């Protein structure tokens, strides 16, 4: 494709498809939870079954849309920062060469629609999509990197994402512990 802007909408499609996949999974689990808690029958008195399902799907879709949009923003920032720090390219050809990598994300997001019944399937597809896109990214920008720059770029991404995941996991654990400790048992 000659037009450099052709793949510009692929990140949006990716975020929408992954949000839909995870949103559908959460909708199913929330409906099961509401039913087991006895809330679902009470909800049916005020809303139709279809209305409840659509409302839950819209809410879950929006939650995941915001999450994946924020992750996309972080990823774009980290990619450009790593290229600034480690690349010899000052013209931006590295950024142009990685645009085709958005196809990997669209394919992964489309495949995730098949696995809306399994959280493990969704997580594995999401992880494999990110790993494949990262390998493609490293391959494409490696021509503008020295060996030391390539190693630095890889470790930069691994370090930043590891720190991010550890901070999120620690925060969730602290929140969970504070909620458990505040329960009157």
C-alpha cells in the first residue's frame, strides 16, 4: 500500500475488538454472578433481559475501551521514547516502518472474539499478540540500532512493562487486603 495513512485506523479497530471481547466475557460472568446472588430476578422486574445484557455489555465495553486506550497511549510513548534513546535514526523512518505491525494487533483482536467464553484464552491471545508485535517492532527497527542499542531497547521495554505490572499488582493486592481487613468478621 502506497498511502502511509492506510493503517492509521487499525489501532482504533484493535482497541474496539479487544474491548468487545473482554466486555462480552465480563458481561457473561456478571450475569452469572447476579443470578447466583439472586439479584438478576429483581433486575428483571425493572428492565428486560435484553436491556440488562446490553447495558452490562456497554458498561464493560467502555471500561475495557478506556483501559486499552490508556495502554495504547503508554505503548506509543514508550516506543517513541525507546527510539529516541537507542536509535541512530533521527528522521523517523523507524516509526514509519513499524506501522504494518498494527495488522498483528487487528488479527489478534479479531481472533480474541472467538474466545469470549474463556478468560485464559483471551489473556493468552492478548499476550501472544503483544509478543508478536514486539518481535516485529524489534525486527523492523533493528536496522537503525547498534547491538548495544538493540539490547538497551529490549531491556527498556521489558523493564518499564515489568515495573508497570508490578505496581498495578501491588496496588490491587493492597486494595484487596484493605477491603478484607475492613470487613466485620
